[in-house]
C-alpha cells in the first residue's frame, strides 16, 4: 500500500514513545488493523478466534498495543477509510488478485504439509470484514479512543487533521500522509520493541521513527508539488505500476533535473500510463470531512470485560490487569501539566 | 571567551551540592557566565519542572570573566568530577574558547588534581524565558527536614500529594484506593517560620512527589526553604544561599481533569 518505496530516499529519526506523551496522533486504522491481522496469529498461522469462530486477532492487537500507547499518555485518533476513489479501483483489483493467488498458494502449501509456508502465505490472504470493523470500532469506543470515518482516503483525512494542527502527527507505515501534507509522520508506532523476524528465529529491535515533512523537503530539495510528482513516477495507490523501470532514485533524479512530470515526459523517453493531473489533484485537494468528533474518553474497564471476555473469549484476569494498569498510568501522565504551559 | 574561577573548599561544596541536585533531574544543560555570576536555568527534559540556579561572584575567591556566554555541559559528568573534592582542596574552573574544554582543578598544598570536561552541543529550541513569574497566593518558610518527612510519608501512599493552604494552617495530604496520609501544620509551629506565613487566599494544588523528592533529597535537612504556590498553578521551592545566590525549583501541578478542549490546536512550540 502506498508509496513505501520512498523509504529508499529518506530516513526517519528514532523517537521514544515517551516523547509522544500527551500528543494526539491520527492513526491510519486500516493500515494498523491489517498489520494486526497479519502478525497476531496462532502457531499454525491461523487467525485467533473465539469458540464461536469469530476473529479476534485484530481485537487483541487493538487492546494490548493501544494499551501500551495509552500508558504513555499518547492520544490516539483512529481514522477509517471511506469509499475508495475511482482512481484507486485498479489498485484494489490488484490487491484482490494478490489475495486470490495467496489463497491458492495456501491450499497447495497445506496439501504439501509445508507449515512454514502456510504461516507466511496465510498472512497475505486476510481481508477485513464488516464484522471485524464493527468490533474494532466498538472496542475503540470502550477504550476512550475517538475514531473518524473518512469520506475517502483515511490517510488524507489524517493528514488534514495534522496539517490543521488538530492532531500532532499521523501514524502509519505508509508515506502517503506526507504527500497529503501532514507535517509529521510516525512509523512503527505499534510495532516497536523486540520483534521476531519472519521465517527465522532471530529477533530485531524495531524503533519508532519520526519523519518531518519540512526536513524531508529541505533534504531532498523538492517543493511539495515535486514530492507528489516524484511519487507518481514511482507509483502510488492511484497508479500502482508507476513507470516501468523507474525506481525511487531515478524518479528523484528526473524530478530534480526537470522539475515536473510534464518536463520529465518531454525530455525522457518513458511512458506514464496514468492520469497524473487527476492523481496530483487527489493529493493536493483530497476529499475530507469537517464532520468529526475528537473527544477522548476514559477507559471503560467493565464495558471491555463484558465485550472481550464474555463475548469474545479473552482472559478476564489478563484484560483487567492490563486495563487497570493502563488507566492508572494514563491518568498519572495526563494529569501532570507542563511547566512551560504556564509561562505564555 | 574565557574565564578563571576559584572557590574555597566551603563554597566549592555549595556548588557541588547544587549541581548534584540539578543533575538528579537534568543530565545536560547550559551553564551561563556573566560578570556577576554563573547561572543554570533549565527545564527538565519533560518540561514539567525547571531549575534556576545562581552562584554570585561573592561566593568566589577569584572571578575573572571576559564576556557573557553559555557552555553546554554534561551535568552528570560534571557532578561526578565535583564530588571528588577533598577537604583541603580549593577548586579552580577554567575555560578557554579555543579548547572548548572546561578544566576542573583541585589544588591542595603540594598536590593538584585536574579533570577536563568537553563541552557538548545542546539543541534547545525552547529555552526557559528570561523572566519567570510564578503566581503565589500562599507562601511560607519551612524546615527542610519536615518537608522531607512529609514527602516520605506521602510516597508510602501515592505518587502525588495535595497542598491545601488556609489562613491558619497548611494541610499536606494524599490518598490511594485504600490508604490516606494527612499532615497538618500551623504558622505557630516549630516547622514553619511564623512571620513568613502569608496566605493571600485559600489555595489548593497537587504535585508529583517524584520530582519534589528528587529535588529535596539533595537539600541538607538543617536548611530552611520557601514554598510558594497558587491553586492549580506551579509550585516554587526557594533555597537561598545567603548572599551567595540561590537555587529555585519550579514544578507544574497535576490537574484532576484530564480532558482537554476538543478544539485544541497545536502551536509552533509543540513541534
């Protein structure tokens, strides 16, 4: 998803979760829920489920990872995608195809008894269902975390909130929010810590990273419009193929040299099969909504116990334990004011 | 830019104990020098509290400063070096711009020990303001040992406590799910300087014990402190070094309501 490849050109700086205390972060909900569905799985690679067969992987992720962030006094706002724009249809078709292929491969691997392969491929077959989304939103509400339904792109809505300083930054694994104008992007927010490498028994430490748009533009010496043009050459959700044979480094070189897509196409013999003017417009003026509610609530421990433990089969002692600890630490951080706020 | 400073043994201990207090909360900061004094004015990294430390030239045997300027210091290392002082030693601090190193020299009869401390680059985008005004609607001088005891008692119960000042008494209290602590003290008590007791209006505020305790740990229990605060405003602890200077510590309150306005917008200082 998104212009991931741009990471070849820019590096984030490490940041501690405690540095994000009291800060509001708009979280790309789909991005994170897919992350949970891919990574939170049983030993055989299957999704976690309760006895009724309802998927709980994403709820487990939302509960424990959010709890960890709330403990640091981080204020999360989840932003859900709305109806995809016409331009994204091709990307969506591509993803559907990939999933179909993965499902076939999964069957084959199962027949062969290749459990290692099963685990890997299973991660690529999942889709978020309406029921999963409903459960996720319900849990967010019980955790006091507001969420917003974007009219189209969640990243665009999140970037809009950041640009207008309603939130401090956007948290996502993708870089699209920077194209949409978010001043700050946080990556690995829910991934940080010791993580097992896939298909190996090795562990790595994943750091939370911060990307500042202003620094990035300065370092690359690009204007915001040029950043978008460069991304279109590399390939975005709206033109996943980009330009054949043009990776991040080449795209960067072209834009640096010629300034705009038009000039690049005039001077270089490449083919861009995309309505780039329309894609630019999506990044510059995305469809967003002003109709949102950012009220942060308190963690409703009893409500969560009833939902997760009684209805979704979570262990009550463990859930209560993490929630009461979270609530206490969250309160302790949020009640403490900063001294400089009294000096202005 | 350079300076040559010398402190006798007693005053070098004063410097060391104050640096020790600050370094328990701040690991690096600027040390400013001007023709009258040296000064450290710094937020802690979380910007919840702030130190203002001044040691005037009156505390020094020698005070040669050619200019006003600031040095970035690793305070932990500086503190460890100062702590090595022996009873018979005087302390010399020399800085020369060309070397970008602070020389810390302990001299005794027929003996000399020295350290050099490399200056560090500190990025401080939002330094403390020059003039800091702390609103006080309640103020009194209190025995350090007594206040230390109150903090110790409170920490058995909670991570924060409440100070409630009335015209005729001060109540320190805290509570947890099951336990409570309360200490009441009046202006006529031995622990409070009667004439210093000044309550303009009833005032009530909560503060983190961890921050206060880190500060108070380094204060000698025989000292007297001035405490000033106002309802839901910062508290200030003033430790006066007679005519030689002062150490002030300011700490933001904890406020019950955790909700912020829904239409809150970040400003430049937040980035």
